[in-house]
């Protein structure tokens, strides 16, 4: 009677399995957080224009913040000033004078829809890469490129915010580089 030993694959029997697990776990976390924030921004930009319009109408007025209506008008006014300062007075006034405020908000909403899709692609790419499928790497690269070019394609008069752009691009490119180190093991 002979005994046969059957080799079974352990969790970490694939080359660089721990490294791949760490990278994909970080990708899962980042893509889920990014997806949630993108959906929040889509909802925010879809509902922001009426608030801004109310804030424009409330310019130069003082409100009794002890009443509900006065408090809402004060919040709308504060939101208007905050958004105008963030966007830049010249740029904001240009959209306002051209009557393009609604189109501007829609363009940001479309941008964050693309960002949400990019994060979903990134999530599924990480699933595939965790099972050592090469298509996961290519889908991940596509999702990062889509994320990086989406503001140029969707936002009216997009102006680069260098710190944020370099941060997100740097993280995306670093992960592409790290994944490319193990792609030779993918099937």
C-alpha cells in the first residue's frame, strides 16, 4: 500500500501573494472610500445650484438667524460666499454673467460620476488581481488614467489644482508601478 501526498495550495503559496494582498486591500479601501465620496459630491453638485441662487438673492441682507427661514437664508448666503471664494471670484462671476452656473454644476456632477465609475473599475480590478488575473492590471491602469483625465474632459474651464492633482496622480502611478512588479506572475 502506497501513500500519496497531495499538495494543496496554501493562501500564500503564489509568488508575492502577501505583497499582492496588501496592495489589493489598499486598493479596495481606496476605491470604496473614493466611490462613496464621489457619490456624495454628485448629490451635492446636483443640489448646490438652488442654494447658491438663494445665496445670490440674499446678498447684502441681514437675517434674523433665530428664525428657521432666516437661518436657512444665512446658510445659503454663507454657502454662496464660500463657494465663490473657493472657485475664485472672477471665474464664478464669469459663469454667473454668462448664465452658465447650471451647466457648471452639471459638469462637476458629471466629473464625479466618472470618478465613481473609475473607483468601481479599480475595485473590480483589485478583485481580479487578487486572483492573479492579468486583465485586472490593465483595468486598473485604465481606471487610473480615466480618473486623471476626467476633469479635463468633463469640467468646464478646468483649472488644475496642482497639489491635489500631483497627490492623486502620484498615488495612482505608484500603485501601477507596484502592481507592475508582480504582473509577471499573473495569468
